[in-house]
């Protein structure tokens, strides 16, 4: 069963399909700026205007009634947001209801899939889901995709790329189901309040503007007027009240902790030293850091530096952790741009602090608008599963070739930031992290400035200024080929990754809509 | 010079064009719900997605540079918002600059025109402006239009109708100029802060989403991040810094005062008594009232009633006055939905009070979305220039037939509210306000429940329930024909309004996009 045709070799030497059944033609990736520099324009897809009579009742009593009223049929596209993360119960509830109603062959287009969505693998096997657009895949779903169980190739997108895809209609959402932690009967809703409060609804805001039918599902219906509105009533067709949107304890998982791993701390310290050497840690600095161990630890070093030197930054952005909130509250940033809130402290800050600004996915990172937040980032610190000697980064597939990661804002922020630093241990479980060629490129090396490991740091040769600054700061700069060999001397040289099959089970779309890589079937 | 063709008689017996040169075909008005009930759908017009490179500089040094960079050419459509009201200097500055650059034959599509825009009349004569879409016209511009000086018929729309027209592309904006009282270099902007702070930017938000090119003009450029964002950066192409957006003293004109006119107070008291008699002044009531003398006085009576009876309403909406803010602060409403802030106290409340919610023009009143605020109004109190025995209301033309009013939210709220009360003195300057046939219909009588004058109140015969309630409350209910004759006995019978010419100088669009009336040329 080949669902793609006419493979071509893209600007990174990767084989990618020129056509995918059900999705149409794709251009191969050329370079991070190729489309932007050529002045690429895309028409936008928006649903038609439809009138509604005064005093229309939107509240329906069950998911089933909402699905019936939405006109959802087999073969259509459903979207969800993943702001409830591992606590989300809505996606599975809707798909199970669809199955019970005999609706199948669905295209699933969530902002991402989390551990809460393992059941999707079985729904694929039973024909309920036949195509998936997502940013991340984990566990059973990743394995099912990698084994070729999803009939059509899955499309992996970054957050900015997803906003772009929805706005231009590459993802054409028939029905958006919005988990709404607080909602009024007219459909005004927010993620910041209620027992399932998750914070920002940055991903869902784009779905609400572009889906043909929008269903808000809430476990906290409040009388109109809800006084904090992330998505206004005029984008919402129906409101469904359910017992619970999920497991609140897994939605907001408590303050993120700084790693105690000596390896991670060493990496973080050197990453921080590189950032300091770059000269960017100056008043007005803007900053994004992930929630992972070493990344978050970089924030701790940066924070100490800023406090010590009396530096006040301008803003932080991204998926926001409690650590960033603390920096906001300490006055180290003027504001936070929050597209996704990682814990309860973040959600509460969003409610309480006017300088904590909820932003949507397009505002955050869409390269095809008039200017997204990440395009003015100074510094971003990013994690990796693998890197290669061309500085390409893989955050999607494990060394066994199985999908188990998330594209997220990785390539968006790397492209936008003045300084994109990837922090990665030089090996994990005996397998080196620096390869001749990563299994799957998510972020092109051209947009990565430095890779920091516990055995030294490697700077992209196109950044001779940064190499010089790092050497002046006596940082352990190494040529990336040398570092690779140094690690291999310890671990041995891994067997090159050769796909088990020529069948493409997933494609990785670069943020601009071109295909940057293919993921092949594993046994 | 006839720019319209194929006149037809609409559902109110009014002659309206079937086609207007440069604008295309129009359907005649049938009834307030005809299009909605038929499930009318309209495709939406949105500009294409266009990429932008990281660290793109948006700030340009002058209006001229911004106009050049926008690609604005003769024959194109410009939009403006009127949140700065009589203090706005931007509209004239841009048009004067266009003239200096040799750009003419422009279509002007502001949310409304105010006294600050008298100069447009001369620009029309000099060929800079040749077509106008607006909600209101005053003074010299109204006279110029009425005298037939604008080459093409002007289109008058309600606030909800304008949102609809922009969303569906009936108004296709080439360049939107947004007066931005506070703006950062990326184009994040708000109306709530800065020396020209005007409050809500509800009208401008729609322009920003739909214009092909968006220019933010500010006299208060702040470093990124501006922490209150009404319009996000990704909708803005350019930022221009100017000395001043206008005369701040005319932007926020101080707290609205309750009328002392005995006639207005008598009207207001009876209007309040009717509202009370309707049973709608119950917990959870929603309410809109205009800023005019008698209207605002109704709010004062309603406030006293609510305080006395311990009634807590749900929300107020519309153009918000300081009086409504006071009621919010006194706990008489849970929230205010603010599409336009009428004074400084309102602007400050918007900044300070989380229950004071900025809403856009579509959210407020667009009949062709999934549910606007006014569609859940309980009570609205509206002013009028003239009414007629079929309860039709004219708020656009004086008894001389000259344009001098504003459509505003009049027909939107009348259609949406459970109870729409029009307050009007029975005559003004010796001319009766109740006619056999209003000069210009803006709001159809079918959506008006009652007309209250100082000589008694008239209830729409289709509201037999309300007639009964009013009689039970011993209100001075009169049959409208009787009241008309009573007034005429004092004033004499006015000469029927016969247009001087058959030339249509303006059309009044009902909120759903059909033509409800024509305005004919006067001498």
C-alpha cells in the first residue's frame, strides 16, 4: 500500500514524497528561508459566514448530540488541542463516541498527541482513524505509525507550521472539539479557570477561527458572562457539558524542577556560558527555554546572571514553565508570551498577572504571517534526541527509527532566534547522540548555532563570530567531527540507520510547508 | 450620472437599487430574519498568507513612507476606525498625504465619520475620495453626500453589518490605517493606554484581520512587549510614529451627564416604567443604552430600581458610557462588553477591571456569525430622529432629507433584544417626530417594541403581551396613529417628504446585507 508518489531529494539530501494521497502535492525543503525569500503567498481557508438567530441555544446535553449536530461524517477531519497534556480525556471520548456511532476513516488533527492518547493506536487498527496530522507522537501511537499501521502517511508539523497549515487550509478542519476548562452558555471560553484549568489555549484559538464547526466541551459551565475570554462566542457553534475533561493532576503537574543530574548541569552551565559570551544577555534580552532537564537548568544559570548583573530582559515566550513565571515575578522579564502553560503556577500567573500574555499559535511561530513572536527571539535553548555533523537535529525518532518525539516549536524558534543552542548529552544508554546523519531531520542545521554536550561544545562554522567569542571566553569549543569521534571512541561506532522498508509512514514538514524529511516503516 | 441600476421595491415598500456601480448587486430587504431563516451563507474574504523574515523592521518614519510601502494606489479602499471620535486627526492626515502624493479616486471605509472629518467633503470635490462606506455622517460630509457630490452612492451600514461586510468582502480593504494609542515596534497595539487612549478598539480589530495591508499609526511607541494587546503584531505590516493622533480632549470627553431636560426625564421615566413592567428587570438582565440624553437617563432609573430591589444584572454592552461603568462598579452588572468606549472613565475601567471586556465588532453585532452579543440582549434603549406609524426608525436623515446621523448599533440591537425601546420627543423645533412614513428607514418597525415620548408611549401591536403589561402598570399607552394626530394638532401636519431628485446618493444596508432604503439627492 503506497500512499505517496514521486519521491524527490530535497535540499538536505533527504528523499521525500512529491505527492501524498489525500493530501496532494508537497514541495521539497530547499533551505530555511527559501519560501520566505521568494515571497511565497498562500490563499487562506476560512469557513463561510453563516447566520444565527437571536437567542439560539448552543448547549447540548451530550457529546453524541454534538457530534450529530456537527454533521460529522466518516472521512472528515477532527481537531483537538493538547493543552490538557497527559490529563486529556476528551480526544479519546470523542473518538470512542464516533466509533460507537459508526463513524470511521477519520483524519485526526490535534495540536499534538500525548501519553493520554495511546488508545488512538487501537482506533487506527479498527479503522476509526486513518490519517493523522500532529506535532508529537508517543508510545503506542508512535509504534503503530512506525510499523505502518496508519493507512496514510502521518504529517508531523511544528507549532508554527500547524498554524500555517490550518490558516492556508492544508489542514482543513471539519469539526474542532475544544476542551474548555471554563465556558459560558454562549461559548465564550478560557483555559485559565475551572477544575481542569490548563492555562493558555494558544493552539485551540487557531482551530476555532478556521474549523467549519466548533464544539466547546466543558466540565465547568458558568453563567454568561465569563469574564476572561480566550475564544469568543462567535466562533463557537455548540457547548457540551461533560463530567470531566480529564485527570486534573496530570494537566498541571506542579512546578518544574531543575535537574540534579551532574551531566545535565555541566551541559547547562556551558550552554549558559556560551549565551553569556555571545553578548546577548544584555538589557532587553528575549529568551525561550524548554521544560527538559538541561534546558531548564540553563534558565537557572541565566537567571542568576541577570540578577547578579542587574539585567532586565524584555520577554520570554513559548511553552511557559513555572521557572519562567518566577523570572517574570522577579522582574527579570517585562512579559511572557504564553502559547502553552506547563503547570499550575503558570496557569495561575496567567489569570493574575497582566504581563503574562496568552498568545495563539500563529502569533507564536507561524512563518507566513506579518511577524510572529519567535522571529524576534534573541536566545533559545533546545533539546535533541540526535544531532549530526551538519548540525541537523532530530527530535522525532529514536535510534530504533520509531516515532517517539514532538516537533513542537523546535524548528520555529531555531529559525527565529539570533542564537539557537541545542543541549544534548553526548550519548544516552551507550548510544552516541552525534551522528554523521540524523535519522530524521526536524530542525535544519543551518538554523542551529551551537550544540552543547558535557564533553564540549560545537559551534556552527557559519558562526565564526560566535566561535571567536566562545574561544575568548575559554569555552571548550570542539569541531563537531572531532567530538563525534571522541564519543565513538567510548561507545563504538553505531550501525548506520538504514530503514527496514522503503515505505514512508510519516513525513516531517518544515514550518514553511515544504517536506524536510520522511520517516520510514520499521519492522 | 446614475451609478445605480434596476431599482426594486423592497419588503418595506422602499425603492432600492438592485445594482450599484463599483459595488455590484444587492438584494432588497425582505424582513429582519429572511436571510437568517433561509440559512444564508457567504464566503469570507481574507488576505493571503505572506511570509516575513525574522527581525523584520516594521517601523517607518512617516505616513508617506508607510503609504508608499503599502502599495496604496488610486482607486483602492482605505479603512479607519472612529474610536478617537471628534478628536481623530489620522483620517484627514492620511487622505491629505494621499492627495499630496497624487493618489485619488479612493474608496473610504471608516467605521464611522465624525465632526473631525468635515474635510472629507473637500477631498470629495477634489477627486481624492469617490466612494464612501460608513455608519455615520455629519456636517459638511453629510451635506456633500446629500447634494450628490460623491460620484458613487454611499453605503450606510450598522456596526454589525460592517463587520459582516468586511468579513464577506463586500468591503474589501486594501490598506487599513489603525490609530494606535499605544503600540510596540512589532505592531502589538492597544487603545487603552497612551496620551490618545480611547479605550476599546472593537471596530479596528475586524479591519486588522481582513485588510490586505495594515498600518498602525501611533503617538506612543513603547518598547516590546506592550503588555495589553488588542491587535496582535502578526496582523500588522507597518508601524508609523506621528507627533499626535489627535486632540485628546475630544477623544475622551469626560463623564456623560444625565439630562436635566424635563421632557427627556419624563420620556426616560416612562421608558423605565415600561421596562420594569415587561418583567425583564430581573436578576441576570442584560442591558444596552445609548449615550444620548433621554437614553442615558433611562439607565439612571434602571440603576435606582436595581439597587432598590437588590437586582444584579448579568452584562451591559455596546458603546460604553461612564454611567455603565459606574453600574459595573456598583455590582449591578457582572461584566461589560465594550466595543467602543465613550469617555476617559470607560478607558480607565477597561485597563483596570477584568470584568470590563473589550469585544470586536463581529462579536458585538454581526448577524452572520455563530452568535453575537446583541443576540442575547434583554433590553435596549435607543434614540431616533423620526419614527413612523409602522414603528420604522430613522436615525440617518433630518427632516430636510440631509444625511446627519449614524446607523451605529441601532438596527443590530433592536433585532437582538427581547425589548427594544425607542425614546424620542414627540416633536423637535416644531416638527413632529411621528410620521406616516419616515424619510429613511434604518431600523425596521418589526424589530421595535415600543416608542416612548413625553406624551405617552406606543407599543408595537405584535407585542400584545407588552401592551397588556403596560396597561396593568397604568402606563400612558396610546395607539401610535392617535399620538401622531395629537402631536400634529399642536404642530400642524408636516409636508410629506418628497425627494428633490430621483438620484440615489446613499443606500442604507440592513445588517444582513440587504438594502432597506435609499437616500435621494437634495437641492
